[in-house]
């Protein structure tokens, strides 16, 4: 593969490589305020496709979209003590408006649990009102000290679902259902393999009884928490007095959930699939699955390009023709940078031979296809093959970067030489988590649903083990 000279090599400096791609591929750019980034056209298009997939699945499972205010009264945010404690260091406050100091500070939403709870306390009265299953798409502000485009910003875009139920069973089913939808997005649409499981108590979302998580592994072995689903139980309904009359006409506290995914997902696409030529997009999320490039803008070539474009559109394959007055080589490099899954090259010699040239972005392999009535069907098969190959490649890499450790010494060796997911047995004591974080700067990612017993003793303290835990360096 010929490297794009404008991009830092992925293996030489991963951080610089990542920053190069998100900017040069038109995904994100810096604004004049630290941590507040601009979601550029390709970034917006990718996020819209993710929204489209999730909105469809959310609505199929009975959810409705709503929009909550951007500001939260400080007193409202303080109603749930654990929750505000978890967010207090990151909260931005509005203290003055209209030229006057405010009687009460307003928080720029870091998340919207309290807004939803306040709303639910007003509209939920009876078991007949339940469940309420709402979601909103918005941006939130968290005043992070260290920022990195898409991965950790002071403002980011996300969706946050908040639901309220009559029973624990129904709420817990909701929590698991939403996690499975996220897993479906990552594996079937984004071609990113995942580990799913339950967070330890230390890593549980502030105010939740427990948190379920989707964990992914980047090319460099660093982990990324990619989606979470929380079961709140009555932790919010009690302070916000969300009660309902049950079938016996007795008051009960409602059971709640919350779940979300953010634009850091775009960062995951870059870091899992990208290469030294730029972005590599899975066909099922790519805004344009095919780019058609006329080698020269001659009448015959342009006419054929238009015919191919129309044939692909009829087959529901998103595509466009680049007829800009630039060299073919420049266009090749640009669309490789932007990760378009398939490039079709059409020149006079191709037309004479009755073929078109095809280049697949995942491997940069070049081939030809007959210019006939089966073209769209053949391109569809190629796109499916690219989607499968990208997932399998990422899965193999994740498996190769998943290690087993039986002691602190083995954990240290893995972290310092070949970072990735580390499987160990754990006693369940938070002191062991704290020790690992202090010693190696790693955190527990989750207790995977697929539990194994790989040893009898905790790898950190040597006491009797209770759980298999996945550890890793995190973004």
C-alpha cells in the first residue's frame, strides 16, 4: 500500500495519525474555544446515518423522541446526591443573563436525568401511564480538563434515552434490550467487534444501581467505552417523587433506566478501521458507498458514468460522480482519505474493453467488472464482502490483542509491551481496582456476560476470585 504522505504513519505516532485523519477527512475541526469542536460535513453525514439506524430501532421498540431544555436549575441537579457528586467537577454554570445576575445558577446540561425526572414526576400518575419511553438527540457540556477531538470534548453530541416503568423486571428488560441494540449497531453496521458486560460498582454511572456497557478496542490496543445502558431502580424516582397508583390503587415508586451513545463513535470508526491513506468506512454507515471517477471528462465517459450512477441508485446503492476539474490521481487520493468503500474508474480504454475498473477501499485491491446489466448486483456483493472483511479483520485484531494475566507482574508486562484487553480473575474488592489504576493507569472495563473461570485467585491480591474482569487503558 502506498502511504499518503500528508498523514503521519499510524504505527509511528498514533495520536498524530488520528488527528490528521479526523481533520483531513472532513470529520471534525477545531473551533476557537478549547474542547468545543465543529462537526464537519462528513462527520455530520456519518452521525446522521447512525441516528437513522438507531431512530428506526428505537421506534420499533416503542420509544418516542422529545427535546429537553439546555439549562438545568442548580437546585434540580442537586436533588440526587450521588448524581451531582459524579458531575460536579465537569459542570458549566450560567450566573448572569440579560445583564443581570441570576437568582439561581443554571447548569448547562451535562446529562438530562434530572430534567426527565422532573417531567416524569408531573405526567406519571397511574400504572396506565406506564411505561414512558423517551429519547432525545442533543449536545451536552462537560468541562473536561484534557480534550481530544470526538473522544473527549467539553461539548459532544449524543442521544440519551430515559424510560420509566411500573416493575423492576420491565425496566431491567429495557436496560438489556437497549444494550443489544447498541451491540447490533457496532457489529452489524460499523463492523466493530465488542465485548459486552456489566460495570463494576466503582465504574457504575453516578446514581445508577448498575451499568451495562459496550467496550471496543482500537488499533493501538487502547479501549473505548462506546455505549452504556443503566438501570436506576428507584434511585431517581424517590428524590423526584415519581410515583404511580398501581392496580390495587396503592402508590409505588417507578423504576427507571437511561442509555446513550455519543459522537465518540465516529472516533472509534477512525481508530479501528483507518490506515495510512486515511479513513476506511464500512459500507453500511458510509454516506456514499461508491464514487465514480471519469478518467477524463469526455462525452462518452461522462455519459457512461451517468448511466452507472443511475443504475446503482436504482439498486439503492448510494453513490456520486466526481466530475470536478482535477486530475484523476488527486481524486483517487481524496476519496481514499474520506474512506469511500468502492471507487469506480471509467476511461476510454475501459469502455473499449466493455469493463470498468473497481478499487475496494478496505484492501485497495483493483479489479475489473463487466459493464452489463449485472453491474449493480456485482457491486452489492462487493459491498457485502467489504463489510464482512472489515468486521473479521477487526475481530481478529481484537482477539490477538486480548490477553490473560494471573498476577500483577503479568498485567504490568502486557500493559508496557502489548496493550489491549486483559482478562483476569478478581475478588470483587474495589481496593484491587484502585491499586491497578494507581500502578498501571488502567481501569476495569467490565465483567463480561460470558464469564470464565481462568484461575481460582484474584490476580491483584491473591484472595479467592469471584468474577472474570476485563481491564484496559482507556481514552
